C-alpha cells in the first residue's frame, strides 16, 4: 500500500518510524531515506536514546 493511499484512506498525515542506530539497522535507515524520511527528534513518549534513530515524513 502506498503512502498516498494511507493518507487518503485512513487520515494519516505523518509517517514516523523508530529504528535502531546500530550498523545492523543501516539497511532499514537507507530504505526509509529512499522514500523521503528524514531524521528527527524523538516523538510520542520516546526519550532520546543512543540506540534508536527517529525518522519522519509528512504524507
């Protein structure tokens, strides 16, 4: 399902995943970047954590 379909069909306005910061998670971070996500500050109830990478993209 594309992000535009999520936006129009379910009312989402932002996609914000949290993934690991270790080298093991590099493929996930690169995939998110490929689709336009950028790093951001922790969101929701997350606290800054050196083991986490926070990313976001407005839809």
